[in-house]
């Protein structure tokens, strides 16, 4: 059983989430605004926080910034944006604030899909707690970045970013995804605040990328796609970026 904290001011939606949570064997607490959620977190531990962005008083983004950073560090509360994915500005703002997952509000109308997504997120968190690395997402044995990334990595990444499921996230969201990936990989670039979406000249735009930084970039983007889209929807992206353990491992 998991402890879920829902931060949303819609009482009808909260009732549905509570029923769905109980049906799946989870405990669900609910706060209607940021101050009450912050107070709740001082005295309780949540396994996953479902956070709306548009709340009365302080925005959900404020709570997200308090709790999150670029990395999902051990011990902190994981935050899932609980928004309509079609409102890309909310998704982009929440991801920029450091959110860890996206859970669509649309799923409450499809109980099996809702339960599947929550279970998938919780399973991802358990795997991370066991120390499984993001490299498995793109077929790299050992979970880390390869010593010899493929020479055509930029082409692969560009093609993967053109996948329909990825493009539906919207340009705003993809810009934030790439900024996070660049920071996590330790890259420096001219105009890094607005990374390019055509990657043909990417290597020339960045200073000393190196294989570890390239590997870190690809792992970060693939991991973020899984957190945003889910395992099934992000499978094509991972396949295009990876393409097989032996190739990516430089064997």
C-alpha cells in the first residue's frame, strides 16, 4: 500500500481520486491548497504527491519548487503533476519547477488506466530505490553511460524527438526537458537556455561534450520521457535513442 497526497481544490475530483486509490489499495490524503499541503507534509510522509498547478492562493509551482530539484534525491517526496496534458504551459511550468512525473487528469475517467499509471510510477520509484540506473531505458547494460556512445547519437536523438507521442508534449515542454538534460549531463553551451531541436550541428555548439556527457544527456532525456509519457508511450523514443546494447556499449 502507498500513501498518496492529492493537492487539488476540486472536491468532486478529489472524491474520485480517493475512491480509485482505495480500490487499488492505497491511502489517499487530500489538501486543497499549498499552505495546508505544506503543513501536512511536516507531520506525514507521502510516497507520491499528486499536484495540481492552478490552486487558490499560492500556485502549485511554489510547492513544487520547495520540494523538487533536477534530481530525484533519496528521501524527498516525489511529485507528479496532476494536470491536463493538453495544457502544455502547465506541464512545462511544472516540469521547469522540478516535477518528477506527469499523471493526466483524464485518467480518472478510465479507472484501469489510472491504476496502471499510478502503479507504474510507484514501480519506477521502487526500482530507483534499488539503485537501478537510467541506462537500462536505452538498452545499456549496467545502467550507466557507455564509454563509446554511437557516432550518430545526435541523429538518433533528433529522430526520437520527432516521434508523434513526444511531439504532442509541445515545444514548451521539450525545451524544459532538454534544459534539464543538459544541466544533469554537465554540458555548457552557447544559448543553452533554448537548446536546438535540430541536432545536426549539436556537437559543434557545445564545449567538450565527451562520451560521458553524451551518454548522460541521452539517459536523462530518455528517463524524462518515461516519467512524462509512461513506459508504453515512450517505448518508441527509447528504441530510437538506443538501438541495442551492443551498439551503444561500443562493443
